[in-house]
C-alpha cells in the first residue's frame, strides 16, 4: 500500500484518504442497490423517514483526530429531551414500515379510510345502476306489450285479426251494462223527485207559518187561518217523513249502481284487457310457427310460448272472476231492489192517503231514522 505524502511531507492525511475511499465505495454500492426493487424500497424508506441520526456522530477534533473526541448524537439528543421533559413517541410511518417490512407492502396513512369510502361509493353506484336497468326493463316490456296489443286491436277493428269470444259471458256483460244505464236513469229521476218534494215541503212550512201569523193578526179570520196553518204543518211533518224514506231509497240505489255494479264493470274491463293481450300473444305465436325453424326462431318460439301460456292463465282467471261477480251481483240486485221498491211503495201510498201512523210504521219497518231539523248544519262551535 502506497502512502501518499503531501507537499509538507505530512502523513496525517492518510485517515482522510481512507474515508474518501470508503465514501466512494458506499456511493457505488448504493447505485447498484437503486437498480433493484429492494434498493428502490430502501431508498424510498430513507427519503420518507430521513437519515437515522442515531447512527451519526460528531467529531470534536478534526480529521485524523483520536476516537476519544467522537460523541454519538443519540446521547446528545437523549440528554436534550430529558432536560426538556419530552418523551419521543414512534411515528406512524415508522411503526407502519416496521410492521410491513417483511411483507414488502407500502404503508400509506389513512389508506383504510380511503378504501372504505371507495368501496361504499362503488356499492352505491352499482345499486343506482341496478335500479336504472330494472326501470329500463320495465319500460321495454311495457312498450313491447303496448305495441302488440295496439296491433291486435287495429287488426280486429279492420277485420283482419281473430278474437276470442265467449258468447254467453258477452251476453251477460251486455245485459249488465244495459241494466246499469236504466238504473242510472231511475237514480236521476229519484233525485229530481227528492229535490222537488223538498221544495214543496219548504213551501208548505213557510205557508203554515204565514197562516199562523195571520190568525193572530186577523181576529175575524182567526179560526180559518188556524185550520189551514195546522193542516200545512201536518203535511210538512208527513212530507219530512216521506223525504226520509225517499232519501234512503236514493242512497241504496246509488250504492248499487255506483259501487257494486261499478266494481263488477272494473273487473270486466280487466278481463277485456286480458283477452286482448291473450289474442295478441296468440297471434304472435301463430306467426312465428308459420316461419322457418332455425335455431334463433326456435328460441323465439319457446319464449313466445311461455308468454302465451302466462296470458292464457291470466285471461281464464279473470273470466272466472267475472262469471262469479256477475252471479253475486244479480242476487244482490234482486235482494236490494225488492226491499227498496217495497219501501218506496208503502211510503208514497201512506203519505198521499194521509195515514201518518202507517207512514211512521213503514220507516220503523225498514229501520230508517229521521234526522232532526238542522242536523246537517254545523254547530256554532264548528263554524268558529
């Protein structure tokens, strides 16, 4: 080994040259490590956490000084922290790096929270996409069904398409519609009679009050005005009793026409729509069966067969419901109208015969309770 000599012939620069040579070797080995993944990871750790000050030292002398003058910086740092009363806690990055050092996994603070938020946003996006796809499928099915039904309806109207017909059921439905129109006319006339008769009763009531007032102011005609006042008051009372019976008759007819019959007609409307859908899918299946029989067509025929069977079951179920409802409606109509027509006849006959007891007995027979005068008006407390 050659010993370099400076201009003064001093050999104390030997330690300095050795340190420079060691620094060059360390730099060369660092360049080799940087080229490998492990070297990159070590370099990243050094860049993140910084140099380890515990391994550095301060030389009190100079180059070529003795080892007695070397003071570790860790001891100086510990003494300084102890004098300030501060305890050093390991950093999150360092602790995470130590925990994952053997697994070669980069540790990023707050990464778990970021992954959780990203997962929740992805789940919400998938749920929204699922709802949109479901709505699109519903609209697609509705549009296809509407197209088929419209095509079938136009074909039937122009005489080019065939339709399923149940002659007996169609006749019963037509009878029901005609009966409903006639009962609506009866209801309209009964309401008109109620309004006119109510006006007559109010006129009789006013006329009786006028006769009673004149009997007090005309002494020479007191008896005559008094008789007429009593007669008008009696007619007014019997008229109010008859109005109660007629109102009950109108209410029952209204329930029969606008609720019971209307409910049956709504079921009939659903049945007719099901019949149209059934014929539309039946025509579609027949058209596919008349075409070629390749693989694609066979798949379409199978799907059309399934839809045909579904709408056939729906049509038959609604046809059965309509038949049952028509039967019960006829029985209910006969029972209701028998009671209401008997009530109307007895009340009208008793009123115009002047038989007050029979008129009151008729109301008791049909459990009709008359409302006292002014019962329909709200109380003064409700008006406030």
